[in-house]
């Protein structure tokens, strides 16, 4: 593992990132909830971009991976601010955003914040609004009471330790919702969704497709793919989707 670079945000957060120089539009990988920039998809896409001579950026939100902060103290809005700050500071020219799971939500918030910097969007099992539509809506009465009273509740995870879900995360998430209105995406968009995804339902991808407004938007379903979307076949699908939204060189 190579040492990352760090960006010092004005709010004091120290965000770790890796950047590869190359042609623009560059590619920015935005990871998922409690994941980091050393995951299979991020590294694979970095290698692909380097082989293409394409600029590439991957980063850890605060409280994730090698960045400063504690995960339990963060929220969607703050993690989106981390992405905004690093992209604005270190990337040149237009960018293609590749958002995995929560990263898809972060990407959509980034598009709203800096629409003139975006050349395309690839969503991999994108999970916009999941704090409200998946977590809060799925909580039992007892879980909701514990969240409100204690400020947090623990949820089991098949990826490791239980997720500590905070009241801050849920309440901030309500300020970041994107699926309640049309989403203007005036550039190529490719959405990838596995039919065996147990974490993000197909209905989420269909709702995003419905709300997305643009002339070049496609949803591809991969039969049997799960939420990790990291098999060789899935990684090839990601490569093809990114190549599809990038303009031809020359």
C-alpha cells in the first residue's frame, strides 16, 4: 500500500487521497458506507485508468480509511463536503464520477454542487437516500426509540463489526435527499445494478432512473451480481461503463 497524499480542509478534517496524472476528463471513484479507497473496485479502476492514460482520483471520506476523524461522528453531508473539497482542489477540468453504493449518493450531491465540472456519472449499486428509505424506514419501533433516546443504534453487518447508526446520520440524511425531485444529468450516465444485491433493492435503481433527466441515461442489470460487484465480470462491466461515458480521445 503506497502512502496517500492529504488535503487539509478548512473545517480541519484531513482527507487522504491517491491521484494519478493523465488526460481529462478525469475519473473520480467515490466509495461506499464505511468502505475505503483500498477496495477492489477502486484499485482496479485506478489500474484501468492508468493504462488508458486517464487522470484518476480515489479518496477516503473523514472517518473512513486513512482520513482523520471517527466514523460514528460523520454524516452524509460532511462526507459529501469532503469529496467536494478534494475534487475542487486537486482535479483539473471536467470529471467522470464513479459512485459505489453510498458513493452514488455522494456523486449526485457533487453533481448538484459543481455541475459545470461533471462530464459523466457511473453508479454502481447506487444508494441515494438510503439513510431514510432503507435504514429509518426499516427500523422497528424499539430501534427508533433507542436512536432518538440514546443517539445511536447498532445494526448487524455481514461485512464485519455492527454498524453504529447515529441520530446525526439519520437527521442529516434528510437534508441531503435527492430522489424526491427530478435530477438533472445532462451528460452520459450509466447505472449498474446486480439482481442478487441484498443491500440495495432494484427498486432504488429504477427510482433513480425515473428521477434522472437527461438524453443519455442507461440502467444495466447484471444477473446474479451481489452488492460487492467485484467479480472479474463485474469489474469488466465497470470498465465498459466508464469507457462509454468518456469522450473518445483525439
